[in-house]
C-alpha cells in the first residue's frame, strides 16, 4: 500500500474514533443524568467564570494535552462549558484555524456576555481582521465608558497598530495610578517614550511633594517609579537611577513599592555599591533579598549566601530564613535548606517555613518524605492535617500505598471525604483502576470531578467528560448562604460583623 492510501486509511480511522467518542459521550451523559444539549445562559456563564465551574481550566488543559481538542469543542457546544470553549479557541488560534475558533465562540457571544464578546474580538484581531474586532467592542460615548473598558480598548488599539489613538483615548482618563500604569504598559516598545514621559512628569513632581505635605493618599503614588521605568526603557539608565535615587535619599516618595522599584533598577544594572548601602539599616527587611538575588544573578552565589547567613545571625527575621532556604532548595541542597528553615517549622501560619519547602517537592516523593521525617516537623496550630497529608502523599508517591492510606485513616482531613483522599493516594501510587472504582462507588459531585482526571490518565477521555458533573449539578450542590439578619443601617446583627 502506498503512503497516500495509508494516510487516507489513517484519516478514516481517526474519523471513526471521533464518531465513537461522540456517541460514547451522549450515551454516558444520559446514564449519569446530564443533558447532552444544555440551554446556555449568561447567568450560568458568569457563575462558571467566577467559580471555576464546569470543567475548570486545569482539567481542560489536561484534556487538550492528551490531544482531545475535538472533545473539548463538543463539550463547549453540548454542555455550555466556558473553559472548554476558551481552551479550544486558544488551541485553534494557535494553529491558525480562526474560522473554526469563531464558530466555537459564537454561541457564547449570542448570550450577550461581555467576556465572550471580548474573546471573539481577540480571535478577529489574531485573524488579521482588526477593524471588525474593534467595532465589536468599541466603547460607547466617553461619559458612559467605564475605566476598565477604556483600558482594555486602548490595549486593543495598540495591538491593532493604532498607538496614537490608544494614547489619545487614555489621556482624558488619567486621574490616578491605574490609568497611568496602563499607559506605560501598553506603550512598551512602541517608540512613544518621550511622549509618555511628558505625560508622567507633572504627576511625578506632585508625588514628590506629597509626602512633605502628608498627602499619603496621593492618586499618583506610583508616578516616580513609572517615570524611572520609562527612562530606563528609553536607554536613559543613568538618569533613571539619578532621579529616583535622589527621591529615595530625600524620602520624597510615598510607598514601599517605589523603594523596591529603585532597588530592582540598581540590581538590573549591577550597581552593587549603591544597592548594598540601600540594603543596610532600616531598609534591610525590604531590600536585602533583592541585593542577595542580584549577587546570585551575577554569579556570586556564595557571597549572596554569606550575606543572608550574616543577616540571620544578626537579626533572626523570618524573611531572611525564607529566602535562603528557598534558594538552597533550588540549588539542590535539601539538607542545608532544612537546616535554615527548621527553626520556623513551628511558627504561626503566616510565617511558617515548612510549606515553602514542601510545595517544590510534591513531585519528588523521596525528598518530601525525608523532609517530613525531620524531627521539627510536628503537628501544630490546629493544622496537623497538612503534615499528615503531605506524609501520606509522599508515601503513595513511593508506592507505599498501604502505609499512606493508614496515615490518612489515622488522621482524617476534616474538609475532605476520606474516600476521596484514599482514591487520590491510590492514583498517586499508580493504582488507577482501584482509584476509579473508589470514586465510582462514591458517586458524589466531588468524586466525579476527581474521576475525570483518573479517566483521562487511563485514556478514556470521552467517558471522563460524560461523568464530570454539569454546571447545573455543581450549582445545585453548592451550599446556599444562610440569610443574615441586618440592622436598620444594613449591618449584620450576627458575628462576624
């Protein structure tokens, strides 16, 4: 058989597989009570977007990573799955299939939901049809245009190559830090730096004066750092450092962000002497990690470590230990990282140093178990379930599933059904059939959501979509907030007030 006939046969096989998958989705959806053709409403779409309802982005990504674009498109059409539509459209646009992307998005656009309308505009812009896209979302007259719409439309104008129009649109709305930030952002790389600097200048002058006048709520508190940012990108680095450095030295600034912006400016350009001076004294907690990071970025890792260890010895602040332990872990020095962080394993939630080490190790079970077996890792502050769950997860990752389940059973998670935890441990240990059986037997909304991921791993994508709860099922299962008694002034009469 020649290559042409082989390709034709292969395409026929793929068509047959797609048809089989579509049929399977329909049959299985009926078996779990899900409608194959759902009524699409703006209310449901808003709920999906705000609650990550339906198939959320992570599960859609999983579907697409396994090559099931056709099933994502079908779920968008038949189940009104917004994130399936978004993911499918992105994939279609990436491969230049703009007409099909528009077809996927159109049913969502018809509802009148602004988010979908803007998504259609994005497709048109990427398809080389900028005028159609701009006409679709062009704001109404200025008096009725929200600030957010103005910002979004200005960004689109820049993407369409109409930079001057974008600037003209923003200028009347520059009444505070937000619009000024948008102006700087959208003009990056557009050769309009001198024009932008002229617009920023009076606000930067006013911000410099505000601190001396105790006007802490100045609307342009970020003007000085934005001015330095534009000077830097215009190639005027020395001027940016001189101007912003003068503001910092004279305390002519309003927020800590301006101080850190100056430190990062110095770091980007290797001004270590100025940065070291800035990082000492009263600014150390804010700036020292920037200085140490700059040293590392310039190949001076040992010096950076010494700087931070000296700081810990002089002032045992949690921020210093957090920075150094994380850096040591990234360098593969787990025991050293544990040694630095261990004194903080028992500190309160906001400063506890265990979780920042755990998270990078979640896909490295041997190292995670080594960490969890450190004597300083003990249950505390009513959050012992985290330590027990992490230990169980590590054991499961090492195929010690019976031990993992025993840990979970001895210390059940108060927020999650123990059977779902057990299924997760079985899945982590690679026992997919057992995990699927556990979740099928449970059959709850949460179990069906977890079952989706197991089935995808088993190559059963059509069934995975079919068993996943619909938006309507998720909404019905979500607890309704209890009515709150209010005073005549509209305040709650019950705690929390």
